[in-house]
C-alpha cells in the first residue's frame, strides 16, 4: 500500500473508532482488508482507499469493522474470571442486596464468549431464583460480530479454548459441526452494536464493565475519553475490569487500581477501603 | 518434570501429540492400545494420560475403568483425545472418571488449554 493510503486509512480509523494503527505493517492492513475488498469488488487496497476518499460510508463502516480485533475465547484470562467470581461479584452483590439488580457491561464483546462466560458464572450462583434481576449488556463496534454473538453458535475449536468440558455439556447443544449456547444463557445477554466513541447515554448504573484488551488499540486521547465516560455510567461501587496487563493509570483520574487485582479498577471517589494503598 | 502417556493406535497422532506435550515441558511415553497402556501404568503411573477412544484390544473407556481400579490409578489426570465428539460419549467418559475431553481434530492451542484447565500447565 502507498504511504499516503495508509495515512488516510489511519486517520479515518482514528476518527471513526479511535483505533490507532500507526505502527501496523502495510501487509497486515491488506490482510485484514482482503474480505472487504472481495465483498465490495476492489482489485487492490489502493482502489478501496480511493473509494473511501469519495465518502463511501458503507465501505468505511465495513473497513472499520474489519480492522478491529475480534479475538475472543471463553473464560479468557482464567485468573481474572476467578477474581470476578470470588472477590468482585460477592462485593457487588453485597452492595446490591437491597435492589437485587445486577447490571454488567461487556464493552467489546466480539463474538460473545466473554458475555456468555459471565452468564455461566451468574447462572451457577442461581441468583435469579433468589429474586435477582440480571442484565448483561454486550456491545461491539462490529455488527457482524454482534450477529455471531446473538446466534451463539461456536465451532469445535472455539468451544475447546477455555471452556471446561463439563460446562460444554451442561450449557451447549450440538448442532451440526458446531455447538450452540443454551437458551437460558442466551436470554441473559442483550447484544447491541455500539461504538465506544459514541454517546453512553443509554447506559447507566453499571456494576461492572469488562473492557479487556481493547484500550491498547486506542490512542491516549481516546483512551482517556472512553475511561472517563465509563466512569460516568459505572455505579459508585462499580468495577472496571481491563486486561491483566492494562491500566487506567495515567489515562484517567476517575479510577484507581483495586487492591491485589491486576487490571481491575474502582472509582477514585469511592471509599478507599478497596483501592490499593 | 511431569510425565504424560499418549495412548492412541495411530502412530502419527502419537508422534504429533508427544511433540506438542514435550514442548509444553512434559516427559512423554506412548502406548498403542489400552492393554499396553495399562501395563505401562503399572510400571510407572504418569501424571497425565491423553487417551484415544477407539483402539484395538482394549478401548479407551475400558482402559479408563480398569485404570481407576488400579492401585494409585485415581491419581493420573485423564484427558480423552478422540473423534467420538457427541455428548453421549463425553458424558460416558466423565462418568467413568475422565477429567477433560479433547475433540479431534485438535491443535497445540487446544491441548495447552485443556492441560491448563486441569492445572498442569
């Protein structure tokens, strides 16, 4: 790809999705664009970028979706899910004992494995039988990913990464060569296409935001904006759960690290008990 | 170093699987059917057994039931590694004392994920 085309693409992705591809190699970009080129009938990336310059919105949307990273697996970051189950969730439940309402947001859910992993944990706890209302809201910038997540149909390879065999047997049904998530888990999650740069007005009083391995693709300004807005929709006792090696430090003054939990943050204005000292 | 016994009647599958688990830091040994595997376990009980289902002489499930009756036979982690990919077979394996289940075809990532699942990597 020509440097000018990479530069145009880079600026467009930064503007549309906050994505930073400044260090990406041209070949990697072309590999990711290949399905879009086939779909829209372009013979090379140069022709595709030329059409983007003409303001082709559907193409720009498809390119943006293609350039986002959609890697996901069930119970990815095993230690992080264990901390969520053993420490974070009990704390949230204590704070929500009166309202018995739990609201979790997976901010970049890709094909849905993270959201369904959370649903499995919550289903194990039989909270609904105890009168709890549970909302798991799962969003992704890619409408294609959201459609996949809603289907809840996973390949033989996808269900073997991170998912214990007992959970597969208990929570999925076999369908052709794939495995479909059970209806009760499916109903626990609401999927919605959403760009993290857009307004968060429809989200409120969230107890935990999962935003794992997403911020690393944003430039610093975008990171700060996203974190500040997440703080606004997170309840006072809520948790922000990033990837284990990610941090909000230096990007937002709204969060401080939770004690002994890598990648987990609480609101800075919260009582200091649970913040690292 | 943890030890892994790979039980499969396909020489190619044994070779590929042994290479993957060796890369993950295990010492490896092989058996081509359940009878040979049981003899191997009587000599040295491995930490983990990757076990095919359909084999001549003694199938994987017969081997597993016999293994669990052996002295110290409860100790090895047993991970089925098979083309028998339906829920009925998986349920039967778990009922017989299997710890995990890998559906073929598999790759290095799946073996690593499953061994992590049982706390061995």
